[in-house]
């Protein structure tokens, strides 16, 4: 016979071991069957609880929270379909290596498959998207809970291992779930210690790689989305800046690489590569002899195409977990090492090449393109909005950028700035779902002023995040009345399908949604007023929404005009 004491003892044993192993936050969605787990967390003062009604929003909030410092965040929900709502966040956590601990309560075996309410098969609920899945037995009076300490350690090891990611523990409970007197439980079993060091290269492999780079004068570093485990301390950017300057190689760095912005040496950073490589003459004339790629695949379609065309058999991937991220199938070498430590060691190993004409050509072209891009900010459209957000944020701030057009506009139009900005985006599955909740989780995980740049469809898609999550966040919503990104694709020329099936214009009022959620809303009509609203709201607590209305058709045309102007400027300067 199971008692409430048995349930709470098992739950407390697991929870104490997780907390001793480094868990500092738990995101709880209310429900009955998870009562023992909720009580076990509620009794611990070393963990911060976050209560979020909607499990979908809870999953993304935990994703953002865990991403900030690399420590696992626990999620607790009841049985039935509740845990299924975690799946989109679990997929993103899997692809972007964010440690989550999914603790789903369940009915005991005798209630499975017999029509019991709020009961589904929760074994392997998340399939291949978790690092480990454990379906525990229901607590029993005659069974020792000591083995749970080992299970907790193994769960933590999988969540924080190489690569880190989500772990699922399914926890069946029999009634009674709680009764008076059952709270006085002390498990007394701490977690096993897990010690892990960074991946480094042996000396002979380091020397071989250094020689390869040194022997290749026309190389390039391509830095895709990257958030180092434990947070963005700037170590990788500093080491890479030093190495690139010695080699005379340009750094094609998108904003989410943590290399475009910062106090490090940015003399080799090319911020306008997306615009430059749209020009086929420039792209062909600047074919590299070696590509060293760190982070995920580039967000820019044109940078990706350039890498695919010119990187065959001469691409070096760097990944601390040995994950092969090469959608072009070009790589001939995978270096399993911590990028910051590797670049630092390579910078000490290679000899400086002095003035590099290769880098000088890239830098001059970047300056030409930058002049065009900066000059295009005369009216209110999406490119200048993204750049203005980056300019407006203070040193040390954080910016989450939604998928679809916002991340592309920040990549295409924001310059390299000498201030430390942590720029994050969910570029694992590249979806727009859960963006608000994720940004709120990130804001809760650190003390930085935090902003979110998002489109209107992504905002409406995660409107529930406003209702279920609280925190300090400024949200800049670019409202172009629909899916503006599809206007850049061939489907925009389809006479019947484009408008109803792709732009999907919505009729919801963003201002009305904000009022319903108790969120401050302000609509602005110029870059100046947007900047002022953003900067003033960062200094105030709570969620603030700054809505910017843009004309979709005009916005598309301004993009194309600007890209044509960059090509014309390059041709006028004979940048071949």
C-alpha cells in the first residue's frame, strides 16, 4: 500500500539530489497528480519557483532561463496531455543544447490503458528529442528510494553532458498524493558529484591546424548563432579577434554569434556580409581558400550559399561537443574543442602575417556597404528598425530576436558596435513559437536590461506568454500586418494562394491584448520615438510593448532598393 509519506519521500529524494546537483530554478504548472513533486520543491529555499499556468509557455520560459547560464532548469507538470505541451520547447532545447529536466507526473501502471481520466502513455513522450528518458516505478513502502540519487545524478549528467540538452523523468504516483503530516520528510541523500572539463586539442593536432591556417592567406571565419555554455563572457570573441588579426582573415559574424558586438578587437569583423554576398560578382571574386566555421549554420541565405559553393573540401568545423553542423556537406575537418580555448591557443601558435590585402579588400567593401545601409535609414521600415534597436540598447544589455524577418534584418542592417550586447535567438528549429516566453525566461535569468525584437505574427502566436509569464522586458513589435517574409519568396507572385495562405493577415489588436494582460503598450511612428520608448522602458519594471507600424509592400521594395544600391556602390568602386 502506498502512502502520502512514500510519495513525498521519493519526490524529496529526487528533488534534493537535483538541487544539490545545481538546479536553482523550477517552473511549475499547476495540477493534482504532480502534488508530491510540487511540495518537494516548495520546501526547499535553494530553488526559485516560477508558477506558469500554460505548459507550452512554461517550457519556453524554462528554455530561456536555462540558456542564460547553462544550468539545468526543472519543469513540473501533471499527467495526461500537460507534458505534451512541452514538446516545441524540448525540440528547441535539443537542437540548441539547452539543459532542461522534464518531470512529468503520471498515473500508476494499473490505471494505464483502461480509460482512466487524464491518462495517456507518457513513456518516451518526447521521442528522440531528449538526451535520456526514464520511466520510474511508482513509490512503494517496501522499496528503498536510495537508487533515486543515482538516477538524479545520471539525469544531470545527461542534461549537462556533451552535448547538453533536455532529459525526461516520468514519475507515477498513487493516491493519496498528500495528507496532513506527510510534509515532515527529510530524504537526506545528496547528489553524486559530476566533474567535467572543457574539450581541448593535444599539442600535435594544434600545431597541425595552426600550420594549415598559416599556410592559407585567403581564409575566412564564419560565425553563426552561438551561445557559449555558461553564458556570454566574451572570451571566444576576444580570442577570435586576436587570431583573425594575426592571420589577416575576415570574420563573417552575424549578431547571434556574440562576435559582432563587444569590447574585443573587431577590426576583422565584416558586419555587412549578407548585403555583400548578394552581389554575385563580389561573391565570386572573394572565394576563400579555407573556411573555419563555428556555431550553427549561417542565418543569411546568401552567406550559406557562398559557403556551399566555395567551401567544398576546405571547411573546418569547430564544435565542443563534436556535433557535425554542416548542411552543405562541405567540411573536411571537425575539431572537437572549446572554441574560446582553441582560438586562444591558435593565436599563440601562429605567426603574424603583417598587412593583409585580402582582409583590406573585405574591410573596404564592408565600409562601402555600410555607407549605403546607414544611408537607407531615412524612413520607417524594417531594416533601419532592427539597426536602431541595436544602437539604442545600452552596453551590457541583452536582445532576443524572433525568427523570420527580425533576425534577418538585424543580421543584414546592424553594424558592428563596440558594446557588449548578448544577442539570442531560437535558431535550432527556427520557429516563431514561444518567443515571448523564451525572452521572459532569459530576462529572469540575469540582471541585464533585456529587449525583444519580434514581428506581429510571432507576437500573436505567443500572446499567451503575456498572460502566463511576468518579468522585466521591453518588446519591440514590428507590425507589417501579416507574414512579411513571404513577400521575399517566389510564392508572393502566386495570384490566388499568396494573400490568404501565406500573409495570413490577423485582425487582433496588439494594444487590446496588452490591455487584457495588464501590459504597458505604446505605438510609435518614427525611429526617434521608437528609440526613446525603448530606452525609457528599459529602466522601468514590468513588460512594455512598443508597437511600430510598417507598410509591407513599401518595406519589401526598400529592401530590394538597398541591396541594389550596395551592388551599384561595389561596382562603382570596382570591388572584384
